[in-house]
C-alpha cells in the first residue's frame, strides 16, 4: 500500500498534461484577442472603402 501511494505521489505525468493545457488555453486567448482587435479594424477599413466607392 505504501508503494502504491508513493508511486501516485511521485507521478507527474498528469501535471505535465495540465501545464500543456494551460499553455494552449493562453495561446488561444491571445489569438482570440488579436483576431477581435484586427477584426474591428478591418471592418472599419472596409466600411470606409465602401463609403468612398459609393459616394
């Protein structure tokens, strides 16, 4: 029983998976923020172009 508890305590494979998951989540948040910012800017730019073409 002690050996089983020691092996469970020393096992770090789950911690590595969680770390990779956190890194992936942070990257996803950064991508979403960048796309949201650029999306608004691109929308404004295309609206201005459309206004110029239609006037």
